[in-house]
């Protein structure tokens, strides 16, 4: 639908910017729905995963959670441990993962 492609005026972009993993997210289209819902959701995920995000092993952008490691050796085991912790924390907070989005 074209309605979801409504551009934000350049002078109003600062109103919708929020911080994610030491960077800012600056949407260029208008979000429809509840006011500030994305900011509130991002803040909630940041609080739930704070210490994992702080180590640099995990990054979160709205509803995407990315796990990374520095070394290839043992990568799968480390990622598996981190994912178990992420899933545990999400379930404790009544949040769930859409398995078809996982790679």
C-alpha cells in the first residue's frame, strides 16, 4: 500500500530518531499505528538484552535480533548459547520468536 511510503519532512526527521546499539535509527517514512510504539518496543528489547548488547555479541533493531562472534572457531556453540539466553529472556517477558525468520 502506498500509504506506508509517506515521506517524513526533512525538518521533522529529528522527531522520530532513536538510539540503537550506539547509533541512531532515522526512519524516512511515516510509521502508522500507535504513537511511539517502535521506540517503546526498541527500548523494551534493549532493556531485556542489555548486557548481551553491551558486549557487542548481540544487536537489535526493532524486531530483528542479530548474534555475532569474533572468531569462526566455536562460532556455532557460542551462538547456540547466546540464542538460548535470548529465547529464555524473551519468554520470561512474554515475547516470542517467529521461527521462519530465523537463519
